[in-house]
């Protein structure tokens, strides 16, 4: 299969490339810095600066769209919001414009999204049948991102939307940021720690994206998180246990709100999300218990 990726140099993309290279697929990554692609994604992966560098005669079987500026890196000032929006929605529009020009079109577009699509869901259990609960900037971003990707259906593609939870990995992402404060014994719950955290082990995340890509009857949104979300307080405790450190120092909600503005909604709110459709369609999670996922990754943190 020839798979074209955006965001292929990121945490999830790099792991996907590793898996698909080992399975013998041909990979092309559209990147702002194509020269870095073979080093980050694997020898043999082609980096391109423009989609037009793919010849019209070169068959493309699948597109995986994950590019986007990091959402939790800094406060959502007006210019940051613009960048978060352009790097997902404008980029996806460019992808659609390119797909439209092609005579030969891929069978499937797998496009990124996040459980943040629902906004802060409080205690409500959220499946793919649930509407957004409380809109904030992050949910509006995900809603627009999904709606844009969905337009590829009119071009004849099957469209899969991956509503990703917090991806737990030993080589980047959320856990890498928590590593230092927790190792220093400064970890703990955020706010009152009651907010739900849908999480997914990177190994399961890669496997479920591959599952959805291969299954020709899969389309629409999928919650990509383990079947057992935990509250933030329980997450902090489990991470402390995996790193053999106490996790008792709470970070006051007021401090987060003052320092981060609306970005704090991402940390103080949450989603009790269930991967209902993946389970119905027969996907099996290897890590469905948080402690076993963290224990597996702790050696690499
Ligand atoms: N990791 C998680 O826990 C998580 C959870 C929910 C949703 N997601 C979403 O899933 C997607 C992939 O996640 P990830 O963790 O693999 O992301 P990541 O490591 O931050 O990588 C995202 C990729 O997007 C591209 N990118 C970054 N800034 C950009 C910009 N300003 N304009 C255009 N492209 C830009 C980069 O590719 P180049 O440098 O090659 O251009 C980068 O490698 C992201 O959109 C993320 O929001 C992730």
C-alpha cells in the first residue's frame, strides 16, 4: 500500500511509520521540513514539501492526516488560536484541494481529532453517539477539523475520524512533560482531581489506527481511548506509583486558570469517553488498565 501522511514526523506519526514500514508499505510524509523525514520516520520514507511532488501517475491508497501545532504548549492567545486553526483546518483544506485534482484517489482518509470534541463532559459517559456537551475553543477546533475532513466523502473516499485521548508513550507527548515534576516528587492532581481522563497506550493507538485503515467498512468518528478512563486524581496516583514517587501535591485550579487562561479548561475539564464503536467492531485493547500501561512505559520515561 502507498500511504501518504501529514504530521508523520510527530509522536503518533513516527510510531505509525515504524509499524507500516515493517509491514512493507510505501510511505510519503508531507512535512514543513522534508529533509528530516527519513531520520525521524525511518530510512525509505519519502519526505515532500508539496503534495504536488506526488506524480499523478503514482497510486496513493490511503491518506492519514495528523498534522497540527501542539495544543497544550502555550496559552491560547489570538495568534496561537490562529496557528492551531490554520495548521489543522487550512492544512486539511489543502489536502482536499489536492485530492480533488487527482484522477486516481485513495480509498480512505483517516483524519485526526480528539476526545476534546465533546468539550468538558463532566460525569456524563460519552460515546460516538453523544453530541458535544460544552463547547470551548478546543472542541470548536475539533468540530471544524472533523467537518473539513468529512468533505472528502464527496470525493469518493471513506473517512475515518480518530477522536484521540491522551496518548501515553515513553518517547514524547503528555507523559514526557509530567516526568520531571513527578520524578522531583512535585506531581499531583490538577484542581480537585475529579475530572475524567481518557487515555490510550501508544501501542494500542497505533494498532487501532491500522485496524480502522484496513477495515473497509469503518467510517465516521471513533473514540480512541482505553475502555477504562480514570479520574485525574487516580491518574496522578498511578503515575506516582509507576515512577516510585509520591503524587500528593495538588495544583490549585485558580493557579492554572491565572497562568493558562482558557487553556486551563483542557486540564481542569475532561471526558468520560468510551470507545464504544471500536469495541463493537471487534478491536481488542492490549492495555485496558492504566497501571499496567504506565508500568509498561515507566522504564522508558
Ligand atoms: N498525542 C496526544 O496525546 C494527542 C491527543 C489528542 C489529539 N492529538 C492530535 O493528533 C495529532 C497527532 O498527534 P501527535 O502527538 O503525534 O502530534 P505532534 O507530535 O505534536 O506532531 C504533529 C505534527 O504536526 C506538524 N505540525 C506541527 N506544527 C505545525 C504547524 N504549525 N503547521 C503545520 N504542521 C505542523 C508537525 O509535522 P512537520 O514538522 O513534519 O511539518 C508535527 O510532527 C495532532 O494533531 C494532535 O493534536 C494528539
